C-alpha cells in the first residue's frame, strides 16, 4: 500500500524542518534527558506498570466484579478464588478485588490532588521569594523555616480529630505540609535563574516582574519540580495510609490502599490475603513512583550516575 | 557562631509560639470536652469542674494564662489523669520513646551507611543494584505492614520474641519495635550515603589519597566517608523527629507506653493540657535536633560557615 502523497509530502517537510533545527540547535537538554530516561529499564517498566494501574483505577467501577461496598452475607471470609471472589472477601463478604480497585483510585487521587496543592503553593511562594529577593525573600523563607519546624503530622492528626474525618480536609492538610520543600527547591532555582541572560533580556524588553516569573522563570523550573512531584505523590499516599491506620483517614465503606492494608493487618493471622493483596498493590504503586522519580532525576541531572 | 545561634533563636521563638497557639485553639475548637466520660456529669458538677481548671473563663483569658504558665515551665495538670501533672506523664513516656527512637536511629544509621558505602564501591554492579532495590522497597513498605508481619513470624509462629509490651525495658521486648522503626531509615540512609560516596570518590582529595598510596580501606573509611556523610547529617536532624512520628505507629502496634501513644489517646480524649504538652515537647526536640545537625555539619566540613 502506498502512502497518500499529501501525507508523504508533509512528512518530508517536517523532517527537513527538524534537520534544519538540529543543525542550528543541536540536541536539546530535554532530548538528552528523554534518551537517558528511555534507556533506564526500571523507570520505563514503572511507567508501563503505573499506566496500567492508573487505567484499572479509572475504569475500576466498570471492571469490578462486585460493587465495592456490597455486603454479601454468604461470602464472609471467602478465600481467594472462592464464590467468585478472585482475591477473596472480607468480614462482611465484600469483594477484595473490587475494593482494591476503588482503594487504588482513592489513594492515587489523594496523592495527585495533595501534590497539586503543594505544587501551586510551593511554586508561587518559592518563585516570588527567589525573584524579589532581599527583605521579602528573607521574611518569606523565615516563614517557611518556622513552618518547617512544626511537628506537622501532629497537626494533621489534630485536624482530623477536631474536624472529623473530612476527605477534602485530608487533601488540603497533606498538601499544606508538602509545599514547604517545594518552595525551597523552587526558590533556590529561581535565584540562579534570575541572573541568566534571558531574564536580563526580558527585563530590558520591559516585561513586568510578574511576566518574567510566569513566562520565563517558572517554565525553566520544570526539571527539579517534576522530579520532586514524582517523589511527593508516593509520600502523600504513605501519609494518607498512615492516617488511615490510626483510623483518621478515609472512612468506611469507602476504601483507600491505606485503609485496606491496615484492615488486613488486623486479621492477618486467619485471612492473610486481606493483608497481602492490598499491601502488594500499595508497594508496587509506590515503587513505580520512586523508580520513575529516580529515573527522571538521573535523566535530568545525570551527575550521580 | 554567636550570630548563628541568635538567628536560630529568632526562628525558634516564633515557631514555639505558633505551636502553642495553633494547638491551643485547635483543641478548644474541637467538639466535646475532657469530662465527657462514661458517666454523665450533672450540670452543677460540670460547672464546678470547669471552674476548677479555669475552663469557664473566656478563651482569650485562658490562652494568655496558659502562655504565661508555659513560659514558666508549668504545663498544668492532666485533665484526664486527674492526679498527675502533664510533666509527670511526659516524664514517664519520654524515656521509653527516646530509647526506642535512639536505638532505631543508631541501627538504621550504621546499617544504612554500610549498605550505601558497599553499593557505591561496586557502582552499577550486582551488589549495587541489589542494595538500591532493597532501599527503594524499604521506603515503600509502611511500618504498619512490617510491624504486624514481623510480629506474626517472630512472635506468634516462631515464638522467639515477645509479641507486644514494654517488659520493663528488657532488650527482648525492644528488638522487634526497633527493627520496624529502623527499616525505612536504613533505606533512606543507604541511598543518601551511596549518592554522597559516589560523588566524593571522584573528588580531588580522594585522588590525592590514592596517589599517596593509601590502602583502599583507609581511603574509604578515613577520607571518603567523612565527606560522604555530609548530606546524611542534614537529613538526620529532621529524621530524628521522624523517628518520633514513626513511634506513633510502633507504639500503637506493640502497645508500648511511650509518648506517641500518649498523644493519640489524649487527642481523642480531649486532654487539652497533655496534647499541648506533647506537641510543644516534639517541636522543641525538632528545633534542637536541627540545630545540632547544622553544628555537626559545620564541624565535619570546614568549608561551611555557620551564619
């Protein structure tokens, strides 16, 4: 089969363009980074596995063999592969596989949303402090220092005890803890970026301070920020599961990986599958993020390899 | 040095103030009160009890009074354990938490540094990949999974070690909790040491040591390790604080009468004074740990000026 002429022409035009660009620009930093990342087998495998897990989490409600909260009185403590429960069932006869699917989704959602909260606050705060510098920087970073030395997990626990087990509050509380490190990273990067020629050029061209931060500084922060994001998400998932273990996280019949693992841990002697399967799901998810984060760091900043 | 200490003090004071203020108002905004127990108090008794502890005054007045008391080192009586002061309760719990945390910190640091160094010396070979993988897995398995699993294996099935309890501090009772707390630490420290070691092994002063004809072990132990532990030191400050939060879980699982357990219980029982006492103590410990870490850092690396 021959290619349609038009598409062929477009293709050749494109490759000519790339060639021309390559002649001028050489390989960009990001091309190099991508090449290094693709060569990192652990990271690539993690990306694939995580993609699959994400798909399962999103399609969970459609694929799940049972509704996650359906109580089946005849199936209590069903072992894996019994009575149609692939991974077994819990004390109320709820299907474990369905609950893991929902729990995975909830955990990923908590991880992503809380990380996004920390990203927005952290980047805005850090870039502002780093760009303005001087007294303002001093004050803003002092505030970060002060907040940094707060025993935050205690305040999260207090929050949960005080205001009840509120789902949205959980996102906000964890996100509010994580933004501090982000702010520090971003500030450091901004301080070195603002001395670069392209920022000077923008300033000479009359771009406003806000414009420079938004258009020139923030896009150039991407590297370290992306790495930090991939390492924050698993941290948040762990934090949520930690709270769930103390009974302060997501409330039943809703499930997260943390609630499932801690539920399983309490019945481990008699029904080990209730611990094993959620724990494996959780560990695999967290490992994927960690491998991807490590891979990205090595790819963007290959100093340590 | 003096300037450095003053600057740290300038952070410590507002931090502690914020800690006291936040925890005070959060606890008071919580629904319920410490005297809601199994039996219902008559309104008269409740009023009398509230008056006794000064809980009937306006919140602002209570806050100012509490602030003044804390500055004088008086954390008040526990509202739940009526015959004990907060300081007494903390005095009972703290040594236990410190023992646990200290042992775990020591074990984690020694093991992690050994693993990280070994991995760095065999970079990108089998042993390195093994160590790196173990390190990543170690970070990903939460303590509340390792704890019950180890209890099941070594406690219930094999019967080698006690399942739970403090046992008057007998070492047998400490083994499992300490291992559980140390595991994530081993993982992180191994990673940090490996990264630091790889960088240092390429540095000029290590090359000089090699050129002098020193043995490999002298190079690693005397010269490289000192530079490689630098990132570790700044991590260990916050990490020792993390040990305390780690103890929240471990003390729960192993039923140990430490501070972490005090905190969780007192928060749900609305024991205002005890909660605040524990939080203030933790915040102070974090501040002190960070200060110590920075000072050790400057001691190890003469290039760093404390400012």
